[in-house]
């Protein structure tokens, strides 16, 4: 129930509206007003305005004017992006999308791109009707048009080449950046060579010098086309190369099949296997006699030395009468002299030792 005060105020409001030439519709509910689309059928008055329903905190969608204070209206209209056109239905296989806004949905289809380019033959080629039966002929396609170009071998001798700083590859597939180079109908694929920005450096115990000339312990270091020279401290490497016990040092390995290099701390020597001449001959002991064969002889045995074999009849050992000798191009030296030389070695045989050194 409305209070008398409210009724009185409403009556006063109606008198004011009547004075202004408008009707007053007391007792009309919002549902009744909504059923009449917000307009009094008697005189066309706006129920929402007469009853103060605009801005009353409730959204009255039946009001004649938009109840902007109470209702949030979405008045935006969807539009297709540039390059697309609104259509009723999407053509099969076309690029088409739905676009919705404020409850409205439209279809947008990509505009057809016109291709006006025309394929042409390259310099040194002539256009022909077909490549059938021609080895020097290629098809050129562009914008759904295809022509056939035959190379003139006499006029076109150019060869496609990659630019400086590029390298030829088999295909541009999966390579970026990569591009084609064409000449006389021949195609090559080129890509930039990777830039090498690394710089060589000397090791922690080395120092960089301008040149290794005249420096024993010095080595070049190169990377990415840049070379520096690094000097090693002499104290760090004091080892001297030597040949093994079974080898002798020689001046050069030239013409020596059993020769090899030995390098230590920047020094190199040449070593070859020592040649020991075996001139020993086996002999029977004093109380034995040499026989032709041990066949049928119980107290007989064979004795072999330096590739020679004899047969001795009796018990006992074989006397060793061999003497160690130096090889060809060598001479005997004393033990004292051999100890002072780097190119001397000892040869022992049958209890005797000889010292050999190259003939100077």
C-alpha cells in the first residue's frame, strides 16, 4: 500500500502533467506497460516518463527511449577486415571466417587476389610451344600461366654463380636465407656463408709474438683465417729426443726404410734400427766331432747359430766362437769414446762386446 502522502504527490504530479497537456496513467504496472510497448494507447503517452522509470535503477527494456542509465546496450556492428567481404555463405575451398559482435554474426570471405604477371623466357632462351623432344628446354609458370623456353646453346654460355660470401647448396628447402640464381636456364641455390668471428689465442703459459722466426719454442695458431704466433717458455720444455736402445740416430731418414722421426719440445731427430751383422759359425766342443747327420746316432745333437746348423756327436755344449761386428759404413770405437758420442751403440755376442759408430 502506498502512503497517503505518496498518493497525494502522485495526484499533484498528474495535475502538473495534465496542465502540460499530457495524460497521467496511475496504477499502471511495469508488466502492463511492457505489454503495451511502453505507450498509453489512449493518448500515446510514455509510461516510463510519466511514472519516473527512467534512471530508477531498474533496466526497463520496454521503455520508448533507451534506458541508458539502467541498461547497458551493445550497439556495435561487426564489419569484415580489409581484404575480406561480407557474404551470405562461404564458397567451398575459400578462406572464410565468422565474425561476431554484440550478438550479431556475419561471414567474411577473403577477396580474390588478381595475378597479372606473365611468365617470360630468360636471355638466351626462346619461347616454344612444347619441350617435347628437346633436352635444353624448361617450363616457366606464373599466375596459372605456363610457357616453354628452349635454351640456345650457341648464344647462352653463362653459368649461374653465387655471390662473394655465399656458398652453393643443393636446395633452399629448410634454409633461410637462401635464394635461386638463374642463368641460361640453369638454376643454382645460394646461401650466405656463416661468419667466423672467433680469434686465436695463446695458451696460459705462452706469449704472443710477431713471428716465430729465430725462436725455437714457437708455434702458429690459426682460426677463422687469422694467425698468431705463440712462444713457449724454454724452461717449460727441456726434454731432448732420444732413440731407443735398439736404434741409432742418423742425419736423415731419406733412403732408409727402417727410419722414423722422434720429436720432443720442438726438436726432431731421426732414428733407425741398429744393423748387427751376424757372422758367427757354430762349432762342436773339443771332445766332440761334427757329423753329417744325427740319423741313427744316440749321442748326437744339432747346433744352430746365425742361420748355420751343424750336427755334433757326444755330450756337452756347443763352443761359441762368434765375434760381434759393426755394420756397413761403421767402425769400431773404444768404450770411452762411445760413451762420449750420441751416435754410438754396443753389440754383444758370445760374451764379447764391440762398440760401433758411423764412419765420419
